[in-house]
């Protein structure tokens, strides 16, 4: 089966930036919708962003619009989440997920990564 591996998390000061990576193995990333999710302490997992596997259109949660950018590099089998102007409320475990030949109107994702911790703190 396909596997997704996230990396790039860490501890960052408020206002700082991080770039998360999501590498797919087993299958090529091309034609997969990729979603980024986060789970903050004490909260349920919520979708942060998505890039379509059909037309590359993107969506963002209101809380991150203007600060986060999702992208994909199919030649590297990698999706990215560039996070700028980070705030303490961005803290959480970030996961990527994938669904073949899908747009971002997704209820069930086939594949999930293991997560990478992002901590925004002074």
C-alpha cells in the first residue's frame, strides 16, 4: 500500500515559518488529492488545506488563509505546506492524507501519514 511520511515540524517562535513535507512511497503522488490536517492539544483533527488531484485547485481553512500555502512537486513525489506567520494556536500534530483521483470534496481519505509535531511558542 501507499505510505505517506511527513517531516519538517519542530519548535518555532511566533511569527516564524516552517515548511512541512509529505513524501509518498508505493505510488506516485500524481493524481492524488493531498490534504493537510492538524490536531491541536485537546481538540479533534481538523483540515488545514487541500490540493486537488484533478485540477490542482487549493483550499484553506479560514484560520490559515493568507499564511499557509499548499503545493506539490510530482517529480519529487512530495507535497508541501509552507507555514508563515505562525501563531501559538497553530500548534499541533500535522498529518498529510491522500486520495487518488479526487478533488478536495473528500470525506474519507485512503492514506495517512504518521504526523509531525509543530510547536509555536515563545
